[in-house]
C-alpha cells in the first residue's frame, strides 16, 4: 500500500480535498461536542451534503466528521458530564471529576493527545496491515465472538461504582432492553405488548441520550443550586507536560492496541473498546485507586481506545462490507451512494482509492491536535452559559438529535421515558454506564450465542472444544472477573496481618 | 414494614416486580423449541439474573436504607411533564412552538425569573436552530400544522 502513497496524496491535496479535511474536522468536533448530537447523527446530518461532491472529497468529509466527532464527544463528556455517544461515556468517569477540580483544560489536553495518538496509530496500522488484519478477522466465528463479548461484559464489574449489585443489575437491564423487538433469528416480536413501534426495538441512541443527558438535566434540576454553580472553569486546552507521561505510555499503547483490535472485529464498536480499555487500565494502572476521581489514566484509556477504533472499524467496513459500529454503518451508505461497493474485492480492484481513504484518515488525525485546541476554545462560551440555559439547550438538542436519527416520534418518547427512569435510578446510585454497555453488547452476545448453539447442535460443551481463540478469551474473561474478588481477599488478609 | 421502606428499597422492589412480570411473560407462550430457535431463551436467562439481582438489592436496601433525599417535587414534576409533552408533541405541533413552550417551562422550573431573559432565550434559541437546520443545513425540523413557516 505504501507504493500508492504519492497517488493517494495527489487525490487528497486538491483545493476541495484540503478544505473538506479542515472544515469537516472542525465541524465534526463541534457536532461531537454538542450533547445529544454525537457521531452517528453528525455523520447522518452531513450525508446529504456529500451527494454533490466528488468521490474522494465526499468520503473524506464523512471521515473527517467521523474522527472529529468521536474526539468532540470527549469535550461535552469532560466539561458537562454529558456524553453525546456511548463511546465517550467512559471518558466522563474521570474527565468530569478532573473538571470539577478545576482541571478541565488539562483533562481535555490528555483527551486530545490520547485521541490523536489512538487515531494516528490506528491509521498507520490500517495502511500497513489492513489486508492481513481483515483476513484474521474472518477467523472469528460466532463462538469466538460470543467469548469476546463475554470478555467485554467483564468491564461492568469495573465501572460499577459503589455497589456491584446495582452495577450488575443496570448491566442486565441494558442487555434485556437490547432484546426488545424482533427476534434476530425467527423474527418473532418479543416484549412488544402489541406496540408496533417496538418491533424494531429500542433505539440505542434514544436510550443513551435519555439515561445520560436527559437524566442529567433532571438531576441538576432536583438539586437546589444557583445558576452556574456546577459549571466548570475552562480557558482552553492545557497540554500535559512531557514528564507527566512518565509511567503512562505503556497504558496508552495497550489501550490503542485494544481499540485497534476491537475496532477490526465486526459488530463491536468504539463503546466496547472504550470500556474494555478503561476496565483494563483500572485493573493494571499503578494509580487504579484514583480511578473515578479524576485520574488521567482513565481518560487516556477511554479516548485512545475509542479513537483507535475509528481506524480499526474501517477495515471490516472497507474490506468485508461489515460495519464495525453504527457510525461505520452510516458511512457504508455513503460509500455505496458514491459508487464504492465495499467488500473483499475492493482492496485488490481499487487500491488507490483505499490508499487515499486511509491516508486521508491519517491526515485527519494529525490535524485533530491543532483544530481540537482551536475549536475547544470556541466551545468555552457554552460553559459560561447559566446552568438553567445550558440544561434547557441540552434537552432541546437531545430531542433534535434523537429526531434526526430515524425521524421516528416513538424514539422521542423512548428518550423521555429513559430519561425519567435514568433519573430515578441515578438518584439511588445506579450507574448508567453498565446499562449502556449491556445495550451495546447485548445483541451481539445473543446472536453469537444462538448461532454458536446452532453450529454445535445445542451443545454448550462444544464451545470449549475446537475453538482455541474462544477458550483463550473465556479464560481471560474468567480471570478478569475473579480479579476484584482476589484483590479484595488479599486486601482483607493484609489488613488482618496488620 | 412501612418503616423499613425507603426510597432505595421502593426502587429495588419496583425493579424486582418489573423483572418478575417480564419473566412470567416468557413462559408458556411459545412451543417447546431448541434454545437456538426459541425467542425467549436468551431474554429468560437475562430476566432470571435481573430478578435475582433485584432481590439481592431489596435485601441490601432494607439492611442499609438511606434517608429519603429532598425531592424538589414541583420542580422535577414540572420538568418531567414538560419533557414528556415536548417529546409527544414535537412532531405534531412542530419544532418551534413546542420548543418555545418547553424552554419557557424548563427555565422557570430551573429557577429563572427574569421575564425578558426567559422570553429572549425561549424564542431566540429555537429560532436560531430553526434557521440553522432548515435553511443552512437543509435538514428540516418538524413544521407546525398551523403556521407553515414555523
């Protein structure tokens, strides 16, 4: 692919191409930063505008919006504790506490550098190894995918702040919500109670926006506070000093690897990667006790992984025609609209186009740093708004965002109900991250389990024979699940000896 | 027994009953199919976990009940009603009218009392968004059945 680089750069560096890269990335960051809009809506909003453009600029614009909005999601997550999309939910856990400490600029600095690093490495990985990685992803059958999702679900244990039961319960509710609607194999309606709108299931974005953003508005309204009391101080991004990276580079590399790896696997997505990476960082970081209280390692883990997914998710999208997540599904539509038929043959039949797309993607991630610093400063006036106005604006954006996803009025109702239920649960200390993780991973977990049972003629034991990748993943999941208990036991015995 | 009831326990009981009711619907509706083809196979496992965890949470809530928090009932009630009505009437009455009404109620519920500021924001913000989405982004927001230009 490297030999095609000059041709690829020639296709990108036109006036239209450069304008699209810069303006698209800026617009992506702004749209991603707006609570309730998020990457999927951002890409969907821009889709009609690409129809009048050439093939390369159109695809570059969508890529710029994609990468920019994934990064932009961290801005709202860190500054107002409201992730626009599930993938930035993990960033809230440590980003917002840092903001509350008056370190919003530094938190965004960590997020920006981690995002840029994740994006660039994943783009380089794509350019160098896309065909081989795509071939390896083909080895994952339903049983391996089931084992991978089980591994992903272990992160619920890590994000269950305060009460493990509440966290697990929220996760289980999330998985259940994902099963509402048509059965993926037989098509029979489940838990629809005669409501036609429920046949298509609950829209993930509507639920996510409800339980995170709307419930946040209600929670803040329930606290008797003055207008701007909870707004954080922010004067622009502050990049962390070089010495602050000491002891964190290993974690960064691990998170990027997780992001790239998860992104390549079809049907997993950035939210999964962000939470797996966060859970892993929380388990392995020497500063794990500070997680959830504003620890930069948590931001690095989440942001580097979810941005690394952007590159990884392009592999199955481009090479196999299988979207890595909801956003790449919208991108798949863009490619098809512009005469590019993604699939196994694309890499061999049109390598220059592939090289241009991947190179453009790497360039977008490079310009993310200066543009991120510039655009986040423009977001500062948003924070100086009195809380009543900001919360009202968030609620309006939530409604607009959910409306634009499918144009379905029922989704708005789902969002409102999810917001109210989220508010009630959050008041009692139920974490919402496990609910979202359950909803994201639920469909793949069910589908892979049932497909696996079909393959093995209904035998669970066959899951463990002849599937070494699956066995390895399940062992890792088991080990990771038992680690908190082992750690607690060790701590208890240490206390006893003291 | 009533003394043991706290907000945490009530929420846990509500979750338990919801889970149990949903679990009950998975029995007896479909013929005896192998797990892979039974639509209720996977949700049933999940709902059993749901009911079990909710039961454990009830026990924990009764043991370590937390005192009820100040609910700020009227404020929350008004906002919840406003959100639900906004969602319901958004596509029926159009973006502008519903947004002006929602912004007004929301700002009042969130403690704003300056009439001119409320009016400016409640009319100005939806107007700006209307122009942005309808004119610039060419992504039409739901229009009012009464006024075609809104």
